[in-house]
C-alpha cells in the first residue's frame, strides 16, 4: 500500500472541500484519538509548507471540551479521526468526547469532516487516482443516459429492475466538491424498483445492524414492489425480528430512498465496521429510509452480483465496458 500516494489524493480532495472554497491558507483542525496519531501526523507532514493549509492537531480524548470547542469555532474545517462502532462497548451516541461536543458540532456541521471507524482502511479509500474515479463515475452516468433498463441479479437468485426513464438525475460522488471526501459512488432515486433480492453484504446506519450481524453469509430476502419492501425472510437468528421492527417504525423505512452504485476499486471487501468508506465498495447498494421525519437511513451494501444495462453487464465483480 502506497500511503503517501493515498494522502496526496486525500489532500487533492481536501483542497476542493466546499467549506474551503476561496480560503488560502485554510485553517484545518485535525482532531484524533491515539490510534490515529500516526495518520494525522503523516497528513500534516506531507502537506509540509503548502500555502493551501494550516494544520493543527489535537487529541480528542485528552483535551478539555472547552479547548476543543474553541478550536472548532476558530477553524475553517475540522476533521475528526476516531473509532465508535468498533469499540469494545460502543454507545449509540458515540464516544464521550463526541457527546460533549455535540452542540458546537451541530452549529458548525458545514465545516465538519468525520472519519469514523476507518482505521488503516483510510489508505485504501484514497488509493485510487481521482482521475480514475471521476472517469468511471462519468462514464457510468453517460451509459445510463443511453439505456432503457437497469437490472441486478446474482448467484443466489436475486433479481430486480427499474426503468431508467423513472430516474431524473444521478448524483456524482467523486470526492471533488463533496462534503464527504470519501470518493467513489453514483446515486439516485427511483419509484419503480421491482424484484426479489437475497441481500448478502453488510449494513451502514446509526442502528447497529452491522455490529450485530456483521457481513451476512446467509441472505436477507426482500420482496420489492414499486420501491417499497412488502415483506422479508431470512434464516439468520434474530434478523427477521429486528429488521421488521425497523421497517415498521416508519413508512419511509420500507422505501428504497436511494439507489447507489459504489465505484471505489480501492475498497476491496466489506468489513461490517459501520464506516462510511464501505458505502464506496464497488457494486450495488440500496438505501432505505431517511425520506420522512422520524425515519432512519439504512444502507444495504451488497457484496456481489451483476448490474446490467439493457441486459448488458456493466459490473460483474469488476466494471465491464
């Protein structure tokens, strides 16, 4: 793994973060716990004497809350590196230092960048050249504009399809100008997804499905009618009960509010860390909920399968053009 190259790609994206447009040099706070000291030190060192950034580093778990709050207020952008879901006894609201900073973080959310539970996978996330990811995203979106139907199938008997006429726009998440720098996804919404899929993969949500169930090795079967999950089935102990409880909590939770395709070839596998980089894993993901007050967004990140345009594969474990 070329760590220096990954950091250089990260700095390329950082320069174009919306909070830093027109600011030179930008005051960037690197907040971190002990496990991320080497990474934040490497970022500051590699930026060197750059005129673009002025970095300062602070230990999130050691500095007084008042000092951290003032540093957030004084910064043009604050970046936090810490673990939460991967801790031995995680709390839903995060580590103690994060809970203490919730107020000031909410006030300054537009200049926040959180790398939660990334670990050394930070380097994988930024290992692919920005030009490759931008080109791949652009090419996929262009291909979509000339096709009629997007479909999915896998070796477990999954299938679904959606007419591309029902899709108005794809969001290009290539790291450039995005609030979340992790690059490698295109995403949209369709009201007309129909099929029956046997989900194999992992979860990403504030609800701890990933921690409890890991990467599924036995499928969660979903019946989908007009982008709504009508029923489910699974042999995984406890999952059917928990998932139905989630679905029944809010009508939006049954809705596929997001149809996404991960395009980051540096994210080689799924790890059930409940970390944002896993959403960039190549292939399909379906995002439930988040479309109505009181609902919770839950991403289903598929570990495999074939995506096709008009029955011509564009992804079968790798991108095919």
